[in-house]
């Protein structure tokens, strides 16, 4: 965790990343994959999780690929030094120009829409050699009840395995001369449990056998838990469960294993830091206004508590302080701080584990531009993005 000396001289509000921990997370997940599956397996960092160029550059330096889901993300990854064959291109909203460029230059492209099927087939019919992966849709909620974000609804990505649409898509691609060389299994869950990845990898093995796939890679997607010194061993547990199933149908020496972590690598090294602007009592409630904002840390407006570190002048505890943000929205209430030091103007609040899906979702229409971003390296603090620079 950060100390008062770490944060006191920062221009707040801001984000800060512990560079040492961030690098260690990337390296640890890569090591788990390479020891548990094969030497050329690796992390494909989920760019959407935090698209700060410095984070992408650190990821690349740690031997990771970049996983992108839009043309703009593809371009950002390329700008940050990733070669086309170091980019995994996912999602259903790829533009045709980038889709064709990615295929032609060796990116791992996972087809996720009907129009992409058509595009790939048209390229093959025009005489181009086309290799592409395909995203499978598994009705995971039926197998892992209560663990999926879609609840009783089906996941909306990929081609349905259970209804035969995945088999139809693979058959159609083959009939037009497209080589299906990858399988994408990503499903976002709320639980992040080992059972989820056990189920997904078992289905991947089943799909390989049933469809007779000869794969260059299996991409198990993201949504993992882990990172930081308190979660040592989590990466290895995931890889162990996945590998046990995949080895039934795939040879690690011939098929790479890829994962797409976002929060599992960037959450724990990230912090959101701001000072207190004002504190006042309204009726029997204490309201504390800060430089922070819920819109910068909780884009779905669902959280009710945060892991915080407070640096306050007062040592007296207050039973309940409503921590509020800087915007002129009454809903901009981050949480209730219970039995924490009584906050006053100038005190500092640090929200820990804030590296994922925070700066990515920062809007620019509420009073302030996106906060600055700092990094804490072995040689001290330095700025990686000034406040008034664009988010990407």
C-alpha cells in the first residue's frame, strides 16, 4: 500500500500504478502459462481494461501480447509498439479494413459475427490464404448457475455450441477455403471461479474433438482473479485446471494457450487518489466532498464500498461519513466511511485496487478532464500522463 510520503506531493486527483507490482503480475501469469502448458504461451493483455499507453508498453516489455476489441484499440496497440502478430483481435465490431489488415499481417483474429464469416470467405474466394479463429458461445449459466453476468439470458457473443451454430460456421468457413486455426472461449462471469474455467476448457476440448479442429492456439479469454502479493498462486491454479482438460485433445507443443487478463493483472497495482474539498453536516448526516468521483471508479454505479487508505489530520473517528465526488450529480456518492478518521479539507483518500476499468471509463463532460496518471517505480514517482492529455 502507499504511504503518506508517496501521495502528499502528487497533483490530485490522480491515478497511480505500482510499476514493480504491475510488472510482477504480467511476468507471473506468463510464467504460469509457460510452465503449465508451453513455452510460447502467453498473456494477451486486455487493452480495454486500462488503455493508458504506458501500461501497454509495460505489458509488451514483460513479453505479453495485446488483446483488442475495436479498430481504435488495434491502432493504439500498434502505436505502442506491438507488431501485428503480437495482437489478438476480438469482438463483433471489427471494421472490414482492420479485419483484412489483421489477417494479412499475422494477427490472431477471432471471428465473432456473421459479417466476419462473410468477409473471411470472400477473402479466401479471392485467392487469399486466410487463417482465423472463431469464438464459441457456451450456455455457461446452465452449467455454473449464478456465476454468469447474463443470469437467465444467454451470453451474446460468439456462435452457439449447443444449437449447432458453431459447427455450421466452422463447416461454412472450411467449405470456402478458410483455415480455422484458433478457438476463443471467453465468457465474463461474476464469480471468476475455477469451476468456470474447468467448464470452459472441458468444452473447448469437446469442440476440438467433435469438429476435428487442428488448432494453432486456444484463447481462454479473461475474467480471471488474481494479482498482488495476497493472491500468489491464483494464476497457477487457473492454468492447472485449464491444462488438465485441454491436454485430452491438444498437444502443448503444437497449440499455444492464450489468456486475456485485464483486472487480474492491473487491478491491484492501481490507486485512485484525491483530496477532501469540504465537509459539512446536513441534518444528522455528515457529507464529505472530494476531488474523486464515482464516475471515475464505478462506471456501472453499483459499488457500495471500497478498500481505502485515509491520511487525515484528525485522529478522532467519525461513525459515518458519506464520501462524495466532485460532480454536480446527487448520485455521485462513493460510499459511507464507517468509524474512519474525521475528514477535513486537504486530507487525502486513496482508493486501493483501482487499476482496472477506472481511467478507461472517465468521461470528460463533468467539470474536469481525466486525472493525471503517475507510476511508482524502483527509483521513485514519475508522471506517465498529464491531466489534460487525452485518455488515449
